[in-house]
C-alpha cells in the first residue's frame, strides 16, 4: 500500500495566525493569468488547518492537506513545516 497517491489536495502556504488552540490560519497564494490583459494576478485564500501539536508559528511555511471536516470551518491538516519563521 505504500507509495500510492492519497488523492487528497495539498497546498503550500504561510501561517498568518496561531491564536487558536490546535488551529492555524494559512494563507495560500497563487498566480492566475488574466485572459484580457495577459498579466499574472495574485490571488489568495485563507484556510483553517488542524495543528495537533501547536508547533506552527506566524510566518512559517507549511504544507497542508485536505481531510474530513474537523469543525465548522476546519477541513485541512498541517502535514509538515517547510520553513520556520525568522524572528
């Protein structure tokens, strides 16, 4: 069973809030090509993700993966921290 794809979406983003218990808010940015003006536009989404060990801090780059609904707004889980914030 190892090595198979899980079929779950993953995103890389930056933690912008860690004030909740076992929850972080992650901002994910993406570039979208504008069809008329042929420019790239930055779009961003905020996701609430489950952080079981309260390990993430504001400014960390994290990998999140979608999961079953954990609460009213939490549908993502922090898989790992890619870069720690420099303070």
